């Protein structure tokens, strides 16, 4: 019996070694302050830890919900740059489909035409383009926004459906857009490095013929370092059917998420990041 158990463990380790979607962010811990991801309260029943990889480089990290077919959160380093917005291609994650050796995100057409996957195989583990084409009043809402990353390659990577949730169109183009591009720019002034985690709270309704969850809330948290020390931290949250954003301290955001996750304590950043009231613009 012991021999059989050891054999199962070995087989599991060998399978995991084929992919960047494993049981932790071991390949891309640099996107979290002190290499510390949020605690397990946010973890869904069917999680996938994705080190978002493109052209052999990592650009951000995502915890993905295979069952609800939305990301739980994406973590990245805030570093807006002057590179132009990339092409309009959208990517999916081949590592979620089945055991294979494809480690970079890819377009659906390439996976189907060149790698002989079927659309149904892709749809089994994640959202696809046709899901979002069927939505009305909802946008493809980035968790790691294109405008928060600096290079053409980094911006391109944000256009993967594993980084996208169905977001209220008015919110996405209204107050959330103001938070992403005006509030974040103001709050991060003087920061040597700003770590960001942006997430979505699962909702009670599904869209795209029931395939994709519509989040109840969109939230974001940031920890600003001056030199090597945390100096400031802040958060924001919005209901996903109202054009309103609440600016909060990190501690206030964690408490709000605690209420939305059944009263369990949520920790988004290493404890060195300050929880007290942030000074918002």
C-alpha cells in the first residue's frame, strides 16, 4: 500500500512538471511583495495557479477558477509605460486544457488549426471568445490592465481570457477607469515599486448561457514601497452593477472582503504593508 501511494505521488509530480499551471506561484513569486500571495480564503474549489507567460517571459500571476471560468485575482507590478496598445488578438491558456507541453498562452485559432485541439476541449476549462460575444452590457474587464504595464509584450499578455471577468460596461468605462488611470497614478507617486493585486468576488449569476460567472464585486489593492520599505497601501472596491468605486485603506478592503467571503479573515499582502487609512487624492 505504501509503495502504491509513493508511486501515485511520483506520477503527480511528473505530471505537474510539464506545466506552469501547478499548485503554487513557484515560478513567478516576484509579483507578490515578499513573495507572499493572498491567503487561501480566496481559493476556489477548482483553482489553477497561472504564471502568465508570453515569449518565454513571465509578466504577471493569476489565480484562476476553472469551475466559474473567471480569474479570482491577478497580481502584478505597477509600471505603466509608453508602449502602444497591442493588437486586438485574445489568448487562452493551453495549460488548462489537458496534459501538453505548451507553456505560453495562445490564440484559439492556433490551438485548433495547428495543435489540433477542439473548441470543446478549450471550453471545458476556461472562457472562450464566443462566451464574451454573447454578453450584453458587460465588457471584458481586465484585472491586470494593459495600461499598468510598460512594454509591448507585457501589455499583450493582459489580453488573455484568464485575466478577464464580465464587468459592467458603464463601470468599466466610468469610475473604475478613473481609479485605474487617475487614482493609481496619483497614489503611486514617489513609490519605488508598487505591488498590485486586483480581483473579483464570485457572484450569484452566470452569463454566456450559464458558462461564465458574473462577479458581484471588483476590487484592487496596492502596496507602495519607498526604497525597500512599505510606505503606503490602499484599496478600492466596486459593486459590479453600479458606477461607483469606494477608495479604502488596505485594512478596510480586507475587512470588506472578509464579509463577502463568509466571515473568514482575508490577508492580501505581507503584514509589513500598512493597514491603516491611506491618503487618497
